[in-house]
């Protein structure tokens, strides 16, 4: 299995820990994130692991802590097929077609809407290809948002949002680039029976 590690320190990508090769296909990859949310009043912190999977016209958000995976498939025209799975029970919970919503695809694909980046100020930029890092920032009506972004892979490297009551940090932990392993994550869920159907 090909595994490329990205380590984040102090909000910036360490040059010694950057991806050694820049031949990854951004259409076929998995990105594991650690997400932390802290209540600024109680100082209580919740943590979860989110994996973003991409395989051509399929995108999945796998939440390891809840055991729920959502999959979006881009169809012809402006339609998207949506599936929701319970991985612990190995069941398809629901399936539907969302019509005329292809404009929502980028936010599923990269976890950040393009229009959000467009409204942010580019503060710093370094590196190239898979090693390229752009730092964006915007002051919000209630708080601030800072994003470290790789435009070539269309990946969030680090997101830090401070709101009036909650601060959220989403940090990229590692990247999977093995096409066979990525395809297997989608294929095994296609074999799940629909919720309520007998399994044999």
C-alpha cells in the first residue's frame, strides 16, 4: 500500500516531511483528517476522524467515530446520486438522486467551497506541485478562518476556525494514493444490503 505522510507543525508544513513524489492523481486518493472542536466556554474538546475518498466521479466522507459514510456520485448533467451507509452494520441506509445540484460537488470533493476561498486573502505561498502550500485568511462577522491549502491536489492541509462559542481545527494526517485500496473502499459498500433487507 502506498502511503504518503504529511506532518503539520505550528500551522506550517515541515519541508522535511513533505511528499517525496508529486505523481499523485488528485482524482484517486484518500485523505485522513483529525478534527477537533473546542467549546470556548467550557473548554471541552470533541475529536473525530474524517476520511475523504475520491475515485473519479465518486466522493466519500467516511466518519470513523460514528461509523457512517456518505457517498456522492456525479451523474450526467447536473445531477448527483447520494448514498448513506452504516459501516458497523454494513447496511445501505438510504439512496437518492439530487437533481440540479452539481454546483455542490466541489464542496464535497475538497471539503471547502471554492467561493469560500475566493473570499479569503492569500497571505503566503511556497513550494510547487504536491509541495505547494497556500495560506488563506479571512475575518468573519464572528471570528476568523485560516486555511492552509494545496491547489494542485485541491486539498485542505489545515483549517482553523475560531467562532464566538466554538473553535474548530481540521488537520490532514496522511494521504492514501493506492488506487486498488481506494477502489476497494467504494466496492465493499456497494455490496451492503439495503437497510431492512435480509442479508445472507
